[in-house]
C-alpha cells in the first residue's frame, strides 16, 4: 500500500469546470510535488512545496493553482483547462534535508481527461 | 543540455539476457541518485538507490561514477516482468526542488 494517496483516481471535466485534485501523504515527509505526465512523455515537474512553502513553479499556466495547507496535504485546483491538459497527474513526497532528499514516493495518480 | 539524460530506447531483449542502462547528469554538485521503475499507466516506484561504492540487489546492479557524472543499471537474467520504463533520478541536495527525473528508458523483455 502506498503512503501517498491521491483522489480522485479518474476525472473527466469540461473546459469551463472547476475541480480540485487532492493528495495526502502518511510518511511524515516535509516536501511534496506535483508532476504531469502526458501520454508517452517523461515526467514534468509542476510545483514543489518544502515545509509548506512553494519553492518551485515550473512556468505552469495559471489555470493550475496549487495549495499546501500543511505538510501532509497538497491540492491542485483546476479551472478553464484545455484538452491538451489531459494527462496523468502524480503527487509525490520526500524528506528534504541538508544532505539532500530521500527518495520520492508517488501516489497512484489522477488520470485527467478534459473534454 | 538536459540536467539528466537517458537513452530512451526502446530496448527489446530476450528472456535471460543481460541489459545495461546508462544515465548522465550535468550538475557535479548532485548528491543522491536513484533508479525508479514505471509500469505502463502506473506511478513510478523506487527500484534502488545508487551508492558511491556501487550496490547490488539480486539481479540488479547500480554503479555511480562521479568523475564522469554517470550512473548505470545492470539487469542480469532478464524476466518478462522486468518490462517497464526505468527512470534515472538525481538530487542535488539542499532544497526539495533539486530532485530531477530523466525521461526514462523503455525495456521490453521478449519470451
């Protein structure tokens, strides 16, 4: 069983909808990530939160809005998405420290389809 | 130049073969190294960490060459179940943003 849980597992939404993806980690980690993986493409890092502070935003369009209310929870708020945003969205967590990060543990992902 | 580069493959090998994957990284300050495995339409999962002295886990051997900024993964006696995409991951330490994934190498083990 994964220590990182994502909901929902599947989501179909229209371009005018607003939805949110949720991620929860039970590993006591202090860093959380959102990744996007489009079909047959590598992982793309979207956002990183370390100690609940956003430390990286990789030029992600504003229609994606992350929120990290505490070190165990991470949200990705979606609004007015485009069909090309259809992808697998993966949440991960790790423990960040002076010596680097531990390995990242991933949730099972949310498969998003924008129609 | 990408921060982490891998040969995308695909590698198609017969069962029982030995196969090796390579990965290069550009930042000499990188401190932690990992190999992940990703099955089709699933999340990546840690296969093994890579230590400076090299390490082995059953049929899998990982090597690190800091001077050449090069990481390798060797799979011996390939099984059908080894078919997956193998991701090289590098971490520079310090803040969390330094965890960087390669684009992955696709392996198919054929019966």
